[in-house]
C-alpha cells in the first residue's frame, strides 16, 4: 500500500513548469551573465565591422591621394606645354595672357 500512496501523491502534484520570468528570477545570475556575454559579443561584432570599414576608408584615402597627385602632375604638364607653345608665338600676347590666367609673374 505504501507504493500506491506514493504513486497517488505524484499524480496529485504534477510538476509545474516555471514561467520565463519566474525562471529568470530563480537563476538571475545566469541570466545576467547571458545578457552580459551577449552584449560583449554584439559589441565585438560591431567593432570588427568598424575595423574593416576603417581599413577600406584608409585604402580609399590612399587611392584618392594618388589620384590627386596624378591630376596635379597632369595639370603641371598641361600648363608647361601651353606656356611653351605660347612662348613660340612671336607677339607674346598669348604667353602674357596665359601667365595672367595662371597667376605667374614671369
């Protein structure tokens, strides 16, 4: 009879599952650790994304500086060739006009 009374008690008090909030309150240290680790993980992912973005921006900066240098050299070559061509003019008006446009005092 003892075995039937213990079986009857188990059937009368079924194990209730705790709700999420109750479970969180019961194991709040574990949940705090979970949220902290999740936050750290998300910040790490964000930081990694920013690292790659900075790397890409640095590459863009280098490419733009190189392009600026090439354009500056090209402008100097064009200016030099125009002044040379203007110096071949016997009247000198074209050369003086170019010097005025380029802001030179020659």
